[in-house]
């Protein structure tokens, strides 16, 4: 499951390059050739940073890009082996881990939610520890669960929330004496303290671009309809993989009439996680794609909990190997395309200098969404060359390296987050030296050099990527935020529309 991530130049993971940039900024923090002093500040100790902290030592040896890919691969291994460990704890066949395995390449991976991948794998490994600690409480086991709670807080807050909820459910099994009950309840209270402490701090950490994200109401019916995609995210193959997974569970014994020793506590945790998928908002406190993050744990918990305990696997159990094999087949084309795009981007990035201000624009038409049309892979410009990048995670409260408020350029973020064609060459090229563009439209790519002229020149085009360099005098990279002049300059959209209309007229 993890091998394709290591083989290709860049895996098809939307946010991965943003996390690569975080590791690179940590690795070269204080290097004035990479980023001038004062442009960034460390923001350590927040949730969702375990991935970066684990990747950082690797980055000194193999670079930020390889460090992130190795840790993604390790997270995928942790998901599959963690599912096997949990299956053994529940006394069900370890073959059931292969029913969970496709999730390692599923929705979380496609979005590049590396903190969720790592947190999900760690959660599966940690649940048996919490269950044993509740059944036979001791100070040592309570300390283990508390440390795992802290680790899950650093991995991803949603994983910690589920682990704290698990500790509460498992505490029902604790002996009814004050000491054991206190030991069983300490970890969830510690989790509540960590979460509360962060949410008190986060109000001062959120940039306007984060605060502008509003909660979205996605009807329950739409969530249920979208359930296969929220698990596997492989287009038309998602319902097929879900049906195959259910068939695999039936093959392993879900339909068995054996009902003794049903692990109700794990089933309850899975049901509560499923309810979070149904009723938690899509955006919450500036975070997006919130409710979808609870579905993979719900799927894994219910799949493993509903298998008959102690039943030997059928002779046909190896057939469930078809599930991860099918997921690999369904994602093969995505990996091939991501590899091609990543190698084309390498050609463009090689023509850039370090320490510059870069704007990234995705000019491929997209349907309206709560998620901005931002090119994730373009964040490799920040990872390789430093400087500042229009649309990065340095304004996010959980990012380990953030930009002080006095150094942020919030105006272009607000103006172009949902409408990248609002880029105004006459003004924006006085701030950004480079513009890194991706467009899936050959017609649009053909007119972009003329649309950016004379304020910028085309440096190189490779595949769907184009790199432009400003020809205008520019403000310093540490300059304060600004506002476009009045009347506002002509946006890129108007220039492209005019040039396309002229070409269509010439064609007629």
C-alpha cells in the first residue's frame, strides 16, 4: 500500500507539499538566504504537528521531500498493522486488517491529510492499550494512556478526541473503586485540558483568511450518498470498493450467528464516530473537511468489532487480498498522472531563485467549493526556495512555522482565494517576483504569456505549469500588506477573456 508513494516523484496527495514546506522551513529556520529574518516565527506545541516533528530529523539526512514521503509510507503501514493489532486484541482474524487497508490510500491520502493518516494509524495501535488500562487499572497503564493521548493530540486533534471518548467508554469496565476509576478517567480529562488550552490560544493565532472560513451545512442525505467517496475517493470505483469491502467482511464471518462476547464498547465508539460524520459541520473554527475525518475510524471500528470473536478464518480468507489490490489498481492512474505533473514541475522550479515572493494560481476551471482552488503541489516552491508564497499554510494556527501578523499579505489571499483570475498583473507583480501557474486548459495556457505582458515575462512552460517573472519594480519581501489602487487595475480574467475572444474571432 505504501510503495507507490515512494516510487513516484510526487504522490497524488493534495496537501502534502504544504507539509513538505513546513519541514523545509523548520530545517532551514534562521537561514537568511532562504527567508529573511523576521518573516517567519516558530509556532511549536500546537496540535497536528507530530508529522512535522518526526519528519524533521529525516530531513537533515534525505531532504524535506523524501522525509515527508517516508513518513507518509510509515503512516500507511501503521494503519494496516494497527488494524491487525486491534483485530488481535478483539480476538478476530487478522485477515480483517486487509478490509481496513484500502483506507491507507483513500480519502485522507488523496487530500494529503497527513496528520489524519498518522493520527489514524496511531489511534488503531493505541486503542488496545486504553482497553487493557481500563480493565486492569494501574498508575503505569494510566501513564501510558495519558502519553498516548498527548501523542494523538500532537498527531491530530480529532484522533485525540476519539481516543478520549474511547477511554470514557472503556472506563465502564474499571473496578468500582475511587482509585481505579480515577486512573481510568484521568486520560480523557487530560485530553479535555489539552483541547481547551489550544482553543483558548487559537483565537490569537488565526489569520483573517482562517477566520473567513464559515461553517457549511451539508445535508445528512448528501453525506450518506457521498459515503463511498469519503472513504476511498477514487471516483466511480468508490462504490465498487465499498461493496467489495462489505463482501469481504461477510466472507470473514460478519453474517455468523455467533454473538457471544460482543465488544459493545468498540461498537459504541464506532457508532459515535459515524454520528460525528453525519452531524459535525464541514467547516468548524476555521478548519475545513471536518466531518469526513470521522468516517475512516468509524468504518475500521465497526468492521473489526462486528466480526465473530474467536472464529477461525475461512479457507477463502486470502480472497480479501483483492481489496488492497483493487485499491492499488484504482489509484494507479492517479499516481502516474501525479508523477508526470511532479516531474514537469521540477523543470519549472529549477528556474527559480531562493528567497523570493511567489504567487501560485490554479487557473483550471472548478466548481464552487468550500475549499479554495489552490494548487497543492505548487507549495514545493516554498519548500525548495523559501521566501513567501501566496496560499500557504503559514497562516494556519497549527502550522509549526507561521508568519507574524505584521508580515502577512492578507489582501491578496482574501481577493484571490476563491477567484484566482482576480490576479491583477499591474499591481500584484509589484509585490510578487514569480507567478507559478497551473492550467488544465490548453486554450488558456496559449494566451497567458500575452495576458501577463508587459508586467511579466514567461520564464518556462513545462506540461500544464508556467512560470512568469515580474518585470516591474517590487516592494521588499518584508513590506507591509497593501491595497490595490483606485480605480482597481484590470484583473487577469478580463485580459484572458479578451484574448480568447480575439482568437475565436480570428478563427471564424
